[in-house]
């Protein structure tokens, strides 16, 4: 028998009482995947959790590997048997996503059993499952994160020890136990804790039909037995054997929960599109119509099992046809939601539309001057740059240019043509001075001098 103290660092998703506690681990009690009745794979999760595999404590890497190994046996379902106070935040949610993804691709149900305690990170793993079962004495909850920093600066000072920390930045020494803990350092740590807690709340809310604010409102409390059901964290009270029996009997089949999950995914996708501030009125109307149709169909109640058994064969066939049609409708709505999301992503933003409109106006101004012979086609790029800097100045300067100064050619280059006699624009010296000022503003020196020569 070997033991070790659990002293992880950083932000943790764990029951605080587990930090610094000693845990025994026997070489022969290394967690392994066991298969019951050849149909249900049990994946034990034991003790405090680390991110990476190591000799003393269970880890997210090991758990993911064990689920992958269990799936190789092609089970009817995988059950995470959890007895853990939690652990590190690093790697936790990635492990949850990996486990769900693997089971989903394999078409295998994923359930959780609270084998004594599923707290904090342990509950995050349970929440990733299709259902959570707990015995009457099981503990679930503690949804939150915690971080601690030791300030031993005063103790060191009393002992006559001086520590000078050499850092590359003002905040680099935050958290060093030899340094006093500043208010700024506390605020920075609190911000990190809040951000990770928010991710935890959203993870649980997405799987437990709760809002993130509802999860946060639990205030990281722990619940036992039926109180965990009331809090929305557990689905049923029972033993592991009873859970395995329900799975083997088909009572926990994916069909019922899977259909509800598909409906929820479709609804969540449509609501996300409607919540986007750049969602157009047309797209909003399409989303509302799809949401109404989906909600109406989702409210249709499935017939009781006894009713199904008493149906005539043709009635059963008709019922199955309707169920298949409903599933097809849900799939179509999911595709529609995905299509609407793609449309929204590809639609240019208001700022992009304004930029495109301004560029079009500049191009039309310059191209009009080229067509009228006021400027040569070869100077188009220069005038576009001028218009981009100051549209108003470019417009005024081009208006001063006599028409037909340049021959309009279909080729990419226009040659200068003799300028016909024209009446000058403005007879006063003030008008001439203003014209010359505008020309100097938008033209280079040589071009300005040549253009100014035409202004009297």
C-alpha cells in the first residue's frame, strides 16, 4: 500500500477538503475497464484528478484512454463509475469533449454513476453523460473552481529571511509565497477563477437542461441522494447493478434521450442565430418560423408502452412512420439552422458594407472623370488614392479640370489630347486661388503646376 498527498497547483475544480489530503493506492487496485454481461463497459474514475498520466493519481488522459479501450469491445453502453472529489481544471473540459465525441461516433450510450462522490471536476465528467444515476448516499455537486496562494512573507521576515525576486515584468512575481499578496494580484487571480468557473457553468448547463445562471446559483453546494435530483444534477436514485440492468433491458435506449437531444441541439442552434446582433429581419423571421415548427412537433407526446403493446399491427406501423417522419423533420430543421448560420457568417458586416459603398463611390467619381476626358486613364490609380484620402477635395479638384483635356480611349492607356478652348471656372482671383489650392492638395507638384497653368 502506497500513499501520497494531493498538492496540485493553479486553478482547481475540487472539493477544498481534498487539497493536501493523503490518498492510498495499491499497485493491484489500478483502475481498469471491466465489462459486465458482455454489454456494458464500466470505466472507474477514482480519487483526485490530474491532467496528465502519472504514477499516483488518476488523470484525464488515462480516463480518455480507458473509454477508448472500452469502446473496442463494442459495448451497448459505457458507464463512468465516479468516486472523485475533483481535480485540476487544465484538461478537464477537453477530456469531457473527447469522451462524448468518441461515444457519439461509436453510437454507444454514455452514462454516469455516482459511486460515492462526483464532486467538482468529477461532476463535470458526470455532466458530460446522457444520464446520471446516484445511490441514496451519493454526493454530487460542488460546481465551481478554487485557487489558493500562500503569503509567507511575514513569517520569513520574522525568521530574518529576505527574498528578493528578480522578474521580467511587474506581474511576473504574482503568487510567489515569499512576496506579499497585492490587491492587484488578487484581482488578477479572481478574474482567472471567474472565467474558468463560467466555462464550468456553461458546460453543466448545456447537458443538464439548466441555464448557466441557474448552475452558478447553486453556489458550489453539494447534494445527496434525492436533493441532487431536486437540484437537477442527478436523474435517478439507484445502484450500479440497477443501472446496468436498465441499460441491458433497453430502458435506457438512445432513442428516447437521443431524440430529445437532437431537438435541443436544433433549438439551441436557432436561438444562437437569433441572438446574433447582426441577424437580419428576414433571417430572424425564418428562425422564428423554424423554432415554432420544431417546438410544436416536440410537444407531441409519445404513446405509453402499454398503449403500444395493445395496438394493432397496422397502428404500430403507422406510429413508427410518424416517428420516422418526425426524426426526418428534426434533421431537416437542423440542416436549416446550419444553413442559416452559414448565411449569417458569410453576410458582410455593416462596416464592410459601408466600406464597399465608399469604394464604389470613389471608383464612380474617378471613372466619370476618365470618361469625360478630365483626367487620363493612366492616372486612375492616383486619383483613387486621392479620393480615399479626401473624397470632397478630389471631387472639387476634378470639377476644375476642363472636359476633354485627354482623349477618351478604349485602350488601357489614354494619350493627352489638345485641350479645346473652354471658359474658365470662376472669374475672380479668389476662385483661381482656391482652384490652385485644391490642385496642390490632390496632385503632385509637377502635375499641379501643369494643371494650374490652365487656370486664369
